[in-house]
């Protein structure tokens, strides 16, 4: 059995003249290979500007060294470069903030329509590249590909299409006509799919309320489901057993870890300032406290994101100047995509901080819960998607403000050893029961694959 999978990115990194390698990217991309336990996967993604001219097909097993029961073929789809740039810019600058409950910048109607056309063109080209009439159906992921289901239904109308939205859906309708037009545009494309899956029940309910209000006819007969994304527990456990530890920490040092892309929703600046406030309130502690920041540069082609990365760097310097001593520098910034070193930090942390303003899922907290060997505590916020499943075993801040995070850090610091042990044990049990294999089975059930295997 074969399933066509479409995502904005594939975890393939290659430069001309070099061998392909696996790039550890965020979101659902890390989880999609789990589907290959049940079906052959043809995975189509849009080629980035660094991938243009490279081979269009890759074997995931050969590149990653990971073997699955079935094959994963990764295809890079080359689309019109200017339209892709326009689409990516609009999705990052306008749609991304809107979906995460932030204000969408003002935009003229003509500009809005031009960007809608660019997104449609990219989705149409990508859909045409992935059509395979031998497929059992298609799984589409990412709001950037919201118009793919419409294109697929025209090209291969008999096939089942599942659309998975791992980003949030706004919990209230914005008081902005153009923002509503954007949401209608997204929802109309998604509703061309037969099944739409969400990370949380609150996202499903918000989408259903919106579509019943603005697109009542289109939502009739569509199946809406909650299917939380998770992690490959077995692979992580094996990774933890074989990993070499190179984190520069003494046994008694207290480790705080924050792993994120350089994106405003990840709330890194507030995390740094809250840790600084915590250290200043903990002068009686004889133990050293470290905050290791693992920041993956994101969307650096745009000035706003370049400025945020510079702000993070400056904030680290400023806060260290307030709390450093002659003996140690408490805040350590690691910039880049060093997955192995970040994984070592997850195994060692005493406290993992994931206090996003809003977040669709945040797989880091699940990876951390599985990898960690010190009964580490996760501090997060209610609007992080993973908290819908595991929030009762974490310390959840009242809000994403600096004060709210600081109070949560103080609360976590005061937990006794037995409370920490119980929380860690429960976290591991829940994630193991509902791991990426469980997510994949639910996806494949939409294509009626399991009953034929």
C-alpha cells in the first residue's frame, strides 16, 4: 500500500558536490517517517533555494540510516521561485501571526489577492508533481499547503485526502475583515479534504465554530478529528542509551534548557529575562544555575527575524552582566541546528522551559520527557499544544509574560524529589502509550489501510 505525503519541507539537506544528510527540522516533519511502519510513503516537498538543481528523488533510509518496514521516497518539487518567495513571505508575515493569536499586519485587498494567487500557484504545481494513481490517498500537512486538497481533488478525485493542521486555529474570530478573508481562504482549501485532523480538541472546536459561521455548506459531511502528534519513543530510548554526554556541567549544577527556533512565538526573550529574575531571587542557593539556549535561526531571509536573533544575542549579554560571577557565566547561547548536542541537554536538564506565546504542538517537550534521566520538570504555557495531553504533569505558567514565567520557575524549583519523580514517570507513560506509532495508525485508518494489512 502506498500513501502520498505532502509537506512544505523535507528533512533533506544537500549542497552541490556534497552527500545528502538528514536535517533535523521542527514540527511534524520529524514524525512523518512513522507512517512507513504501515505503508510505502511517497513524500513530496517544495525544494528550497539551496536545493534547486539537485536530484529530485532521495531514499530516506539511505540518507538517514534509519530502516522502516516500508520504503520512504522523498521528492523535491521545483516551483516558480518568485511565487514561492511571495507565498513564504505572506505565510510568515501575515498568516503565521494570525493563526497564533497575534495581530495580523494591515494589508490592502489587492495585495491580499495577489498573495492568495501565489499560494494557489505553488500548491497547484506541487500537487501536479505528486499525483500517482497507484496511491491509496494523500496526507497533506502545513497551513502553507492549505490549497493542495483543492488541487488534488481536481487531479485525482477518487482518492481520500487527509489534511493535518499542526498549527493552532484562532480561538476567537478576529475583528478584522482581511484577517477573516485569510481564514476563509485557508478553511476553504482545507475543506476540500475528506478528513481534517488537529493537534488539540480546542483547535478542532475553534475551526468548527469558524466554518459553521462562515462556510456552513462546505463543512457538512467533513470528518474533523483530534490526533495529537507525538514522538518515536523507541528510537529516542535507543538514542539515549548510545549517546555520549559532552554537556559542560558538574553533577550538582542545576540545568535549565530552552530549545527553539528564533521566532517571536517561542518567547525566548521572556525566557531569558525570567531565568535572570530567578537567579537574582535565589542568592541563597549554593549550587550553580545554568540556562542553555539552543536556538535554531529561522527565516533569516527577512529583516524582522534577523533582528530577533540579534535581540536574543544582546539579551543574553545584558542578562549575564547582571548575574554572572567570577566563577561562571550562567546563560549560554548555542546558535545553529546541532540536534545531537540539544538531545544531550534534554537528557541532562533539571528544568525544560517551553513557554511559547502560542504553539501548535512543540515536540521538544515530549522528546525531553522521554530522554531525560534526572526527573526533570517541564515548565510551559497553556497555549502550547502538547499541554492538552501532558499539562497535568508539567508546571504550567498562568500566562506567557515574564512575570508569569518567573512564578512558574519558582514553583518548579520548590517541588520536592518525590513530586518530580511522579511527574516524570507519568509523562513517560503517557507519551509511550500515545507515541508516533499511535498517531500514524490513526492517519492510516483514514485510508482504510490497516484493515487490509
